[in-house]
């Protein structure tokens, strides 16, 4: 796991020394992602510079140093991630005449590009990655991101320079990067708690979509951000919607036992691939189905006790450490458990803006940061159970949305529309539950719009962000699957395409990389995803319990008593914090005079919710937390800019 950064000028007007200094500073902002090595490569005749920070996982020798040039010297790469099937690709490439100096996956990646080109290569790779590849012959830069979006990649314009990096803090280091807040992206944050790709919090700045490629040359740089359309210019080599539609069109035809055998085989292989490392490997274990499956499959393939890690919370209903402890004892892992106090959790909050460097408001970021810090004391790689809910119908909100959609379809259209008009008069109050919440779904045209009401925070965020127009996402489509599959499949697709890469995987990436820990997710192997999509819904949503097939696999390793139990999730008591130890901090950030001076949010609307929350009205903490995360980030960003200018 590493960090990458770089820049491309519209004309080669900077000398090698200046390019090296600029790219070096951008790369050094990512030292936490790669504390083991530092590299910069420039070609001043082309105006290109690549920087890299390395966290050594495979081939710890200098032969893994980046940026790395291909054997024929045509390509130079700065790469973040792991190609899990690199050994298989290497065998094919050796048979085709390629020779290798070391055993890093980076060298295999470059040889593959020489053999097949970048587009065919990424389609052959099973891994998590963000890639910046310079083609000396074509004089163009390629950016690429893995299928699911495990690894981040930002890009944009700093003045007339094209800049890119694993995190925004790398882009901030370019002296011309002074791109202000994009109001449309801020509105997305208020609705979703995160900003989905291709949007980013800054103007003229974007995120590469999962499973996408972007080709940039000097002419494209010269045209500037105004001529760039990410939806047009980013090319998907793997698109979840089309892959899910194809899987549904060619469904799995075996019985449930055959499906169980196949899933066990796929997960075992996916887990084994992710255990390959030249450094210690462990696992995050919560005691729920997903992390327990991964832990069991790791232990089944290890000759030694697997190192498992769990965070417990003192005097909290969020504590589930005892569930993880039972699983660890049964599987005989080497288990580490740390109980933390409320003060320990609250101490993380001031670090969040620097850790995420784009406003992010999933409050489970706090316990995730704590468990990553714990794991890093003993391992450099940790596997996680991310993806099980989105692939195997794991969320309770799916059931609620299907229930409501079933009710709504029985109500005559004119009555539904009249009730919906009444709900709109309630505004944000429809978020507090009860009849107002149900009425807000009355004019839904499909399961997608019903589900959006389940997951949205601010119902009308553009109304509280001056100048904002809310961008379209998959959550705005009546049927995200466009006629294929079931309503349940459509909801899982929306979460897999948006919530998973832009919330869950962002959370795990930033919290783990903040402590130089690599996180890997076997359930998100693309082969597992496409197999899950091919399954009939009854193998996931079942009278005996949801995630049915995944639990059948888990029963091969754990007793029923450890499989058939509910799980509350990895949460944080935000409401308690805001009424207690964080009240003064929140009051300062939400001060109406401050909000008016900054001009990014409607001060009266925000203050109204803050006062209602303090008066005891329920649920407003979810609205307020994403506002607070933006305000805290904005304060951090201004401080960073001030430091750059001084």
C-alpha cells in the first residue's frame, strides 16, 4: 500500500529541479501512506512528474522502488495497491518472454502493460489499486482505479497545471491549488454523509470512478477543467450495473448446496490471495457474519494462529467485543481486544479533518480509526469483512424499503400525490420518522426513490447550501437496475456502486492508512461479487434470516449459536457526544455569525436544527454531524492553505 501524486503541465516550461520540488512536496504530504520509501521521477521535456511514497508489503528490497520504469523504458508508473493475482500474471508473462529482476507486483504490472496495454491489463488484474502511468511514446498520462474502488484517486487543475494524488492533501501542496468549495458537492455531503465520485469538495477537482480509466495529455490539460466532463472522459472498464445485469441474465442454476460449495471455494481463494505478504497479516474481527467468515477462512488456511483485533466500548450499548471474543476462542486465533472509554473515542474527533482531508460524516469513522490503530501495533496488513451486506442483502433498511414500496403500490396514484404534497410541507421533519416519513415516499416512482428516503440525511440539501444544484446519483433513479432483477437487487446495486466505495471503503482506507496499515477485503473480490449477483434472491433474503448463503458457509466453521445472532453495527453515540463533551465544540462551529460570514450554509436553517436538537427533538444529530464535519474540515483546509501561502 502506498501513496502517489504528480502533475502534468500544458507546456514543458519548468526545469527538472522545479518539477522535482513540486512533485516531491506533493508526495511527502502522503508520508503516512508510505513511510518506508520515497521516490520522484520527472521528464522536463514533457512537463510530467510522478511522486511515490511506499509502504513495503511485497518485495521489501530496493527492487520494489517506485516510480518504476518498464523494461523497454516506454512506461513509468506510480502505483498504490496490490495485484493479488500477480503470480499468475507473471507466469503468463514469463512464458511470453518477459524477464523480472525482483518479485514485486509493480514489475509485473509494467510488464503486463508492455504486453497488453493499460486497458487490457487492468481488466486482467484482480486487486485493489490506483495507478498513474506515463506513456513516453504517446506522451500521455493514464489514471486507473480498481473495479470496486478500494483505492482512492483525486485529480484536478491547480491553475493551468493538471494535478493528481491519492488524497487531497497532495493536491493542496501545489502552490496554485486554491480551488474553493463546490456547493453541489457540499449538498451531496449533506444528503449522503459523503461525496460520491466523480465529485469532490473542491471546484475543478474530481475523483476517478471505480473501475474507470482516464487518459490525459498536454492538450487536454491546456483546455482546462471547464472542458472536462468526468462522465464523458472517464471510461469504465468494469461497470457494476452492466455486470449485474449480465449476471442476472445468466443466473446460477444449481441448488443451494451447490451454491454454498461454490461460494466457499471462491471466498477461500479470495482470502488466500489476500494473505500473501512479506509482512505480518491480521484481521479485523467484530463478531458479525462478514468478519467471522473472513477470519474463519484465514485460520483454515494458516499454519499458525491468525492475529485478530477487536475494539470494545466501556459502558456502551455499542459494545460487541464479547461476540468477537467467542468467535476468536472457537477458531483459536491470537486475539487482541482493547476496551476504550468515551474519552478515547472523543480524542479521535479533532484528528478527523486531517485524516480524511475531504469532509466525511459516517460517525463509525471513530471506532474504525481506533481498531486500525490497535491492529497496527502488531501487523502491517489487516483483512476486513466489507461487502457482505451489499452483496447478500444484509441491511435492515432493505426490508423496510421493500415493505413501504409494497404498501405504496396499493394506494391510488391521486391519493399518493396529494399525501406527498403534504409531506413536502413538512420539509426536513420527514426525516424524524412516523407518518411524515412514509408520506415523503408517496410520490416515489420506484424502489430506488423509496430507498433514497431510507438513506438520505437532509431531504432537500440544496435548500440549505446557497447556489447549490444537487447532482444526480444512482440513488435518484426510480430503478437503478433499469428493468433487470428484483427491487431488492436494485437497492443492493445502488449501495454497491455508491455507498460501498464512497463511504465504507473511504472510511477503512483513510483510517488504516493514517497509521500505515494496509486493509484488504476478500468479499469484494470481483469474482465473488459477480457470483453473488447471479444468485436467486432466496439464497440471500430467506425466511431463516438474511445473508442466508453466506451464513451457510459460516456454519462450516462456527456453531449455529455464533451464526444466528443479531448484530448492531459499528456505531458511535453521536447524540450523546453533541449533548455532552462535544457541545462547546459544536456550538462554536455552528455559530450563526460564523456561518453567515463563511457563506457556505444557510445559518438560520442550521441553527434551527441545532436549537431543536438541544431542546430534545429526536434524530437531528444525523443532520448536524455532516454539517459539523464540513465545518471542521473547512477550518482545517483554511489553516492548511494559510500554511502553504506563508
